[in-house]
C-alpha cells in the first residue's frame, strides 16, 4: 500500500491532483477557524468549554468539523448541501419533472445539480438565520454564564452581515468541493465531509483521556482506540459485502454486427441505504427535545421528554432510535432502487436473469432479494449506531455523535474506501499496482 502511495506521488498528473486536493483541504480547515463578524471569539471558547452538545446540534457540529459552535464563516459547513441533496433525491421519486430529468443522462443530471445548488443557498440562509438568532438569544449554550455576550451587537445590520457571511461561506465550501471533484481526485463533497469528521477525532479522544480515571485515563483511551479499530474492521467488511445477481445478455444481430452474448451481474450491497437512515433517525429524535426547548414548558410531558429522549443512553431512546434506523433503511432503499425500472432496462437490451423470465417476474425477484438483504443491512446499521452508546457509556459523554459512533464511522470508512478506489483506478490506468492489491 505504501509503495503504491509513493508511486502515486511519482506520477506527475496524479501528484498534481493530490497536492491540489490537499491545498483545498488546508483552505477549508482555515476557514473553519475564522470567526464570523460580530462574534466574541474568547466568549465562544469559554462557552464551548462549559457546554455539552448533542442531538441534531451535535450532528451538525460534527459535519462542520467543530466550526458550528465556534460560529465561524464556515459554521454551516456542508450540512446545507447534504440536506439539499437528500431532499432533491427524495423529490425525484415524487415529482415527474425531476424524474424525467434524471433519465435524460448527463444534461438532466447537470440540471438537478443546479437545483441542488440553489436549494443549498436557500437552506444556508435559513440555517444561518437560525444559528445567529440562537447565538444572539444565548440559547446556543444553555449552561454558559457569558452566553449573552457572544454577540454583543444585536442590531439588525450585524445580524444580516453574519447571515450573509455564513451563507457565502456555505457557497465557498460548495465551490471548494466542486473544485476537488473537477481538478482533484474526485468526490469533493465527500472528502470535505471526511475531513470535517476526522478533524473532531483528536479533541474527542483527548477529552476521554483527560476525563478517565484508570491510569490517568490511558486505559480508557486505549480501550476506545481498540473499539474504534474493531468497528472500522466490521464496517469495512459489511460495506464491501454485496449480493451479485447474474445477468445474461442474448446475442442480437444488427446489420452485420453481433451484439450481446455477454455475462455480467447486478451488485446489490448489503447496506444499500448507506448512512442516510442514521441521519434521518438522529434528526427525527431531536424534534421532541427541540419542542421542549422552544416551548419553555416545565409541565409533566416536558419533564418526561427531557428524562427519556434527551440523553442517548436511556432504554426508550435506544429502542426508538434502533426502530427508526431499521424503518428508514427500508424506506430509503424502496425509493432509491426501483426493481421495475431495472427489469425494464434489462428487457429492453435483451438481458435476463438465468432461470427468471424477463419483465414482471424479474422485478419481483429483484424486490425479493433486496428485501432479504436489507434486513441484515438495517440491523447492522442499528447496531453500529448503538454499540458506541452502550460500550462507551462509562467514558463520559458517549452518544450517537461520538467520533466512533455510527454516523462518523460509516462516513469515514465509506469515503475512505471510495477515495482509495479512485486513486487505484488511476494507478491501474498507468499499469501500476493499486492500494488494494
């Protein structure tokens, strides 16, 4: 692997792409530490030390690489783009116009990408306004004694400048991601997401060491590292697992040329839904605590929600979280993979599954196989999301947003594998051995 990595840097054009990507990453991380105008950076750091974020806020903090609570120009990070991409993907199933664009090929995809950019800016304005309003009111840091002094100037002009700055920061992040895709090694937004999550690892691991009690925290630190390696190995194994359905294409004579007669397969991944179900479940579970926070009620129902659905280690929270992940796994697979469409395309080009008739029987068979492999995939997602919550509960602050939690591990491993494959494919084009050989 290290030899292949050295060869990648010895190849001039690939070295240029790698260095360009590293340069963009440096710019992205610098922007994540530049405070937004009107923010007292010293007060923010004091409040971060006194608070403990979780739920959806902690999820956004993780995706922003720790920039959200520091209220920097890149505070929103890539979260608006991720949300816009998911919304457009869901709307493609509902709106016929978007579905038609998806089928048009490259031109339709470019149009959907343009819509995603517009929606990203709109969501950035909305989320930026919410973040600034929360910071001004002091609700961003509930337990901080100086939370009202974070934004000293509460005028409308300062608020507008902060919102515009954060929106421009989101647009810049989106542009940086597209630069990596076009001129770097590819998968720009995924790489920025990878960097954002990886940036939170050192601080979180050191916090566990500092809060540990066994051998000055080194035993807890080593245990967490060991658990992280085991989880990474498990995720790599399952993410690479797939059910290959064989497909045979019949020979066809068009003029004097013969087409078809080849064998291939349809790869159906065990985890076909990826990390989306975990994100959906985390976001949905944050709604009850959000209602309590904005209502300010101290009634019995509010106390019950605070006791059962705010901390991530309560049995009610764990049970509902697991069920939601399983549900969203089936839901997302159902809207992202259409067996009827795949069966129609196979029939159009003379393809068939051995032993299965083309057309409707093929669609029913694909649906049957997909449901069978989605069950272990959804249970795997639920376990990956919950194991850190239970195993690391003794180390303080462990929840579903812990760096070795489900969302972060799935993204880190998935993006890492995809990036390695991208570099490997470019090495193979130059007759070099790849990373995975």
